[in-house]
C-alpha cells in the first residue's frame, strides 16, 4: 500500500509507515498563479492500493486538496483508495431538516465521486452517518483507549456522565471497557437554541468526582453548560474525555471555572498551536488506526502475496 499523508498527521503517519506492507507516497498540492489548486504525485500508483491520511475539516482548502489528490490517484489507475480521516468533518450534519443542507450525505457523495472507495475514521458521530455514506465508512471505537486513560489517571471511582442522551451509548461502552459498574448513566436532556445550549437538570446521580464522555469538544458550548449544572449539583472535580478536540473559539476556556481539572482528547485533530494546553492531555489514536488497517488490509495483502 502507498500512503499519501497530509501535514498535521505526522505521528499517525509514522505508525502507519511502520506497517510492513505500507510505503510512503510523495505528492504535492499547490496553486497556480490564479490560485486554482493542482495535485501532483511522484509515484506510480497503477494497480496499487493507496491510502490517504488527512482531514476534510475547514479551512475548505483541506477538503478540496483531499478530493483533488484522490481524483489524481484514480486517474493514474490506483486499484483502490482508502481514505483515513481520523476526524470526519461534516458528520454532525446528519439530520434531514427542511430547507437545510444534509452535509454528511453531500461530503460522502463528493468523496465517492473523487474515487475514494472506503473511509476509515475514529468514533464517527452517529450511526446515521454510515447510512448516509455511499461507500463503506469504518469507524474505529476508542472505548479501550478511554478505559486506559480512566485507569491511568485513577478515575475508576468517578461517575461517568453523558452531556446528552446521544452520548449514553459511548459512556456505557467506556464503563464496560474500564471494568466499571454499568448501572444507569446520569445524563442531561440538551436543546440547542438561538441563545445557545440549554441543559435540563442532571437525570440520575453523580458523586463528587465526574468524567464527562463525548465524541467531541468543538466550541465547548455543550460541555460548559453541562459542567455548570454539575458544579451547581455539588460535583467538585470534573474531567472531560472526548475523542475529537476541535477547541473552536474561546468559550470552552470557561470550563476551568466550573471545576474542570483536565481535558483528555485524542490526536484525531491536530491541537491548535495557539491555545494554552497546560491542562489538556492528548493521547494518540495512531495504534488504533494501525491495528484497524492491519486487520482490514492484511487479508488482501496476503492474497496478493500468494498469487504473485
Ligand atoms: C453533539 O451532538 C456532539 O456530540 C457534541 O456534544 C457537540 O457537537 C459539541 O459541540 P460544542 O462543543 O460546540 O457544543
């Protein structure tokens, strides 16, 4: 397999390149004088299985560059293209609301029409995303990684809390993986209004120490509102455990004033270089992706090897 990796994912790239059947691909994406994008590859890809590692998250140039490189690999007769998108942008636009774009379906169609055959991602936002994608969308779960964090940071005695009912399943999977009692997961009912997030009171009980588990922190609106309620309910020590750390804007900084001691997130999104990251701990999904890829691809490599 030939791996074409975009900047920002060097750690994951290194681990994927350590897989015996993966070799590095060389490419450039640039702009002509008039600003139009172009992609150029420097390897022969005819008949090869190509891997693309990167992101389609804003700025929009990332999406266009990703699509253009895929299109180029296909034009050069790559046999198969697997996109590794650790964070799948547009995955929250998965509800068909009258008069509004269904971004998940749109982006899936774009990836397919540019030649991509399958996607590997981490903790996709919803099962609906997989239904909306016209190509296989493999989502690698982080339960075991989260369980390791919980054990290493001595959080097994904390209450796992879901910031909305969509996160209850994730919380239960993490508790199972960490060997914690499953029980009922305390959660909030959440509403997004024009004025921001509105949370109900906590449904269920939390102790003095809580871990909120979710798929992502974006602006932090969801978590700030949930932590405010938890603090008011007497929770003194709060930890946040999320897969994708987007950290958009600066509202999430308020989390520290509601008793949040630390935010744990993975490296599916490169950490913003301009933020104060003292109490943010990043852990890597590289081994998870390498394992997922080896399991998904090895049989194909073995079949090819034996028929050669
Ligand atoms: C919502 O369904 C998601 O699971 C996250 O809770 C949400 O998208 C996070 O966004 P923000 O940090 O902007 O509230």
